[in-house]
């Protein structure tokens, strides 16, 4: 299945609420992804207003596991009930606004990520703090993507990234750092 079909399968907000899936297919087409970290897992109670009725808890984490069949998928969320630990998917509780929590998460998962996706709090301060803390754990040739960026120019400048805008919503914007 291609990424669009997987996003449809799980009811992923990256397709339904946002326009990110075609961008991700292009971004990842030339990358070898062995280790992916996503900040923010997603669960029914939180996602219900933004996704279709067939939404599956942890949709994007499950989508990544299917899309990168040889990769280890790591995820974190501030909500303990959102955690998924099955197959190649490992997750833990992490507060992205707290460097000690980020450090504990990196210690648990080991760093060396090919892709890091921040789909967490969507607060600019948290996005910048997480990126600056986690960028040293991104492998050469890797991509760090911050989703749903409202203060796009400020965040991009702070982390050395580029802005990618889309059309569905006002917050339909990514900041991407290539290493």
C-alpha cells in the first residue's frame, strides 16, 4: 500500500485534516528509514473532532509501521492511555515541554533517528525546545518535521528549518530540518 492508502486505512489526520501525506511520500522517497520517532500518538477522545469515524488510535504511528516495514517506530505522548507497544512500535510517556522528560525518552529509545516528527502540543515554544534538544539525535541525512506550525517563520528560524505551507487549515504548515 502507498502512504495515502495507509492514511485512509487508519483514518490519519495527516490526510483528512491536513495535506501532509503527498509531501511525506516525496520527502521519504529517497530516504532509508530504520528508526522513526513521532512526538504525539493520538487517541480517539482527542482526535474525534478532526478525523473520520473510522479513525484508529495511534493512526499515524501505525501508518508509519506499515509504510516502513523494516523500521523501528518510536513514539511518545503526554497521555499514558495513548501509548502503543506492539510489534516494532515502542512508546513512552514524555512531556515535550520538559527537557528532563525528553532526555529520559532518548535514554529509553537510544537516539540515532532517521526521522523525527513533532505532532505533539503544537505550541511554538514546545516545538522549538523539542527540536533543539532532539536534533543532535537525528542521523546524518535525516529529516526533522514539525507539524501544525502556527508561528512558522519564528519556529523555522529558531531551528534552522524551511517552511512548507498547505491549504486545508490555517495551521496546515510544516517546518522541516534536513541534516
